């Protein structure tokens, strides 16, 4: 990864702030330079201009700019900044149209430079979706048990939510609490959000309908597994486009009783996700004037739901291993059933006590509900969306190691303040980069948080935030869950790359694309004919790994097997270029390799000038530069350096494996 300089971060932050301003101007229709206004304002343009020129508005813009700088300095790479600007900056005028405002010249020049930067695109470049720039980017946020949060915690979370507007996201907030305190907590959220600029939050409590029990409308349970629907869509869409933050209490109107009744917050999250995505099938919402499927083919989609955020006192989904905190990343396609079974098994050991919110069983129940919510919502959304589950302290970006409390329980620093810039915010970081703060393949002992006191030293830090994505299936041959990967007996049956279970042409394309070199398939198949240990495939060959059992030089197969000296070796680790640095494909494959296939250790080699080596260094237990060669050797077994024979065998294999590239550029390798 390339760390951005302070100057570069400040320039990008300024451009991003201008982008947010211009985008809100576009929605309100106030393009003239003399009537520009700050994005937090929904008044008329003249009033907005006065506010913009006020001292308070200038101070707020500077504070927002400092907030963006703090995020960009600590979290954003050039790739992230480019993707962010492309997604959220206003589009330049087409066909010599009206020039942008004076403050937007730099922004447009930057966007033009970014758009002309060479990019890797397979096939023709896709046309932008019509009307997509008119659809607001939104996040749907569920606040669990807000009645248990003190005022300082609520203010910190509210500050984070309001600052999502700065980076281009509107928020829809759903407080989850008992009915008898629902009104109080909803107003509390409104008040907390209102402390940080205009327009403040708006309560929308008349848009949700509940299907009567006597009616059986045709629905698709896998798309919208709830009896709730949005009956008045404009009550949600209009204020969102004006920059408002919405608070939607979990209650719904029922035609059968002509009254409002409590609803499950999770059902409401699913219903809103379906509505904004245009997938509210089987329900009839109020018609919108001037819109019809005939004159607007994208009418059904009302907004781009980028994230589902759950802020829960119990934090993220717990790891299977005790003492490892929350799972950093969940690939729902592959891991949902296993994690659900683990949580259910824990529940069977202890009867849940619904009156005790801190009991272990109650926490597991909540984790199970949050996991199912992530599954239900992401099944509706595109694969680029994700669900973030975090704690209120993380959402408020409170440094737990330095929390100071007084008699009233007041706690200190919050996200975006200059004094906390060194901390990465899990929500902001994910929205900008589409990644968790910590790589899911990074060993738990290497998670660190830099503070002013430790001066970059590694300190223990247990993650409390989980990022869940729809993900992709993971295919492993042979399946390690049925039989572990063991060294094959001499002369026994072996897996081959030409077996029907492996799509060899797609595998070769994956390798060629990832390495930007063409493999010699004939030579490669001959070399792996008697040494293939297994293969890992992520998704539809978006990523993969080929692993082998290698013999140290001079040993025959039977001797190497009988003496236990067959070396587990990573022969190829490949990710399609369009998935490199995004989507977590590399993490998914690497975790499968070290946790399921070769949990006791594996070695591999990489060219000394390979830019991926930093990634390897962070995930390996050790590395050694091999003299008189262009190779660096890596291994994952913590005990390997204690055994000289093991290290000698590792080095011998890494030196002597013959490359199989068509260009024969093997000199210095």
C-alpha cells in the first residue's frame, strides 16, 4: 500500500469537501456561484449564502475539512481516493454546458485527470447507469439499545452519523428499543444529530405499513422476508435528497386496525432496503406524481443503499477462538451456515435470559439476529454493498484505552477531532475504502493501534467491528472438511489439474491475468503431475491458489514421505487484476490456505522486488532473502526456525522449483 502524504491528503480532502458541496447544490438547484451554500443547509439559496459567509459556517467547513484530512491521512491510498472521487464528485458539464462554480474548477480538473488515468478494464467500458447521479447514496443504521447509552456516547455516534454527509452519504436511522421508551429515544437521537449542523434529523413515522394477517399478498420471501412495506415513499425520498438525516421508529400502520403497532427493527431494515432498491414486490405504495415506469425506467430504485450499519453494545460477531474479539470479515456466501451453527450451539449450552442484556446467552442471541439481518439485507443489495456491525464506542471513535469518566459517566474524545486523527474510524474507513480497518487475513497478534504514547509500537488490540459481505463461494479440492490435507503415499491416487472438477482454461486465464505473464501449460502440467496437493478457488475463478508437496533436492518420493520431509509449498497465488486490492478475494484465499488446508505451516517464494511482498511479510511468520538469487522465502509455521532441517528443506525447495513461464525470463530467479 502507498501511504498518502499530508499534502496529498489535504488536497484530496479539499476536493472531496468541494465535491460534497457541489453535489448538494445540484440536488437543490443552486448552481450560481453567488448562491452557493454549505451542504448541511436546506434553506433557500439566499439564506444559504448568508450562512456560508458567517463565521460559524466557515469554522464548520474547516472542521469538516480537518475531519476528511484525518481520514485520508490514516486510511486512504491513491486507489481509494480515485475510486471515491469517481463515485461522489459531480460530473463535468457535457457539450460545452454551463461552467462549474469558481470553487469547483479544481474539483473538475481533478475529476478529468482521474477519468483520463489509464485503467485496467476488460472489454468495452460500461456506460454509466442513467439517473444514477440523481439517486442519493444512503446508509441504513440500526441503533440497538440506545437507552443504555450515556449522553456522551450518543453525541459521539450522532457526530459520526452527521459527518457521513461530508463524504456523500445520507443516513436513515432506526432506533431499536422497548416501546415504552421509543418516543423518548427517537427524540434523543433527533436532538443529538441536531447539534452538528443543518439540516438536522427528521422524524418519519407515517411511511411504514404492515400487511394485515388476513391478507396474503404474493411476495418473494428470499427478497423481502417481512410483512412490512413502505407506503409513502416520498416521505422518505424527498428529505433524503435535501440532505436530511431520517429517524424511522420501528412501528407500522395497519389497515386492519387503523392504528400503529410496534414492529421489529430488523424487519424495518429489510423493508427499507427492499424499497430503496426497487425490490418491494407484492406491495402497493402511494403513487408519485409525474413518474411512471414508461417515462422513467429507473423509477423503482429510489436510492443507492451502500451500507447497512448495526451499532450494538455487543459489538461485532464473535470469533470462534476465545480471546480474538470479533470476526473482522465474514464471507456470507461461504461462512454464514457455519457461524450460525456455532452461535446456535452456544445458545443450547445456556438458556437466554431476555431481561439480562449483558448475559452471554442474550449476547449470542443478539449476534445471531445481527448475522441474519446481514444475510437478509445483502441478499437484496448488489455485491458491492456490505453490512458493518460495530459497538457504540467504536462508532463514536472513542479510544477505549484512554477513556476518562466522571461521576456522570462522561467519556472523552470523538471521531474527527484533530486530537484523535491517529485513530482509524471503522465506519468512515469502510465507506471510503470498502474494506475493514484490519485485513481479515492478518494474524490477530499483529493488530495494532498507534497512539502518541507508544510511538508506533505494536499494542494488543482486539477488534470489535465485523464487516459482512455477500462474498463468494469457496471451493477447495480436496475438501479439507472431509479429510485433511496429508502427504500422499508413494504411488497412491493424486489430484490432477486436468481432472473434470477443475476448469483448466479458466484457471490458466486467472494465472496469466494475475501475473501479467503467460504460463506454459504443458510444462506446468508435467511439473505438477505427481506433486499437486490441492487447489483453492474463490468465486468463479476470481482468485485461487495452487499448492503442492515438494521433495528436497536429491530425495526420492518414498524417502521424503517416510522421513516426513515432503514440503507443503504454495506454488501459485493469483487474483484477477480487477479484484486486486478490493473485495477481499486475496484474504479469502489466504485464510483458507493457512486455516483449513495447511494449518501447520506452508512456505512459498516471491521475487525480491515484488510489490506484494509487504502483504506477505505481514501474514507470514518469517521471511528470508535467498542469497545468489532473486527470491525471498516466506513461511507460516511459527516453529520452523527452531528446526534446522525444516528450514534447509524450505530453502532447497524455494531455490529449485522450476518456473513454467513461456517467456523463459528465469535469469536472476
